[in-house]
C-alpha cells in the first residue's frame, strides 16, 4: 500500500477565467479526472487519483463543496493513521 494519497478538485472558474470566456476541459468520473484536449486539437488524457472531486458547477449532481472535500480528506486521513497512533 502506498503511503501517498492524492486528491484533486476541479474548482470553479475565477473572475479572470470567466472574463476570458474560458471553457472547462476537465471532467471527473468517480476517481478519474480527464483533460479533454479535442476542442484544442490535442489528445485527451485521463488520470486516476485516490480521490477526484467536482466543484466546478453547483448545478451538477456530483458537485462537492470545499467543506465536503476537506471533511472527506481529513476524516479518511485520521481514520488511516489512527491505528498507528498510540494512546498514552
């Protein structure tokens, strides 16, 4: 088992990105994050992480708030280390 866990979160656009009429090319399905390069004439790449969170649009059914991400990551971290921590 790896001692490194990786969580990624697709955040909403900031004001600059909105002003530039940027397009979101990132997608999340379960623990897979995909960069869709087709519209840019590039390849599409998918990456698997321990946790992938979608916070781009509140209207999406799989939207996750920053608070939910933090709680999930911290709770999993503490549950994982708790058996290794000795009580006095």
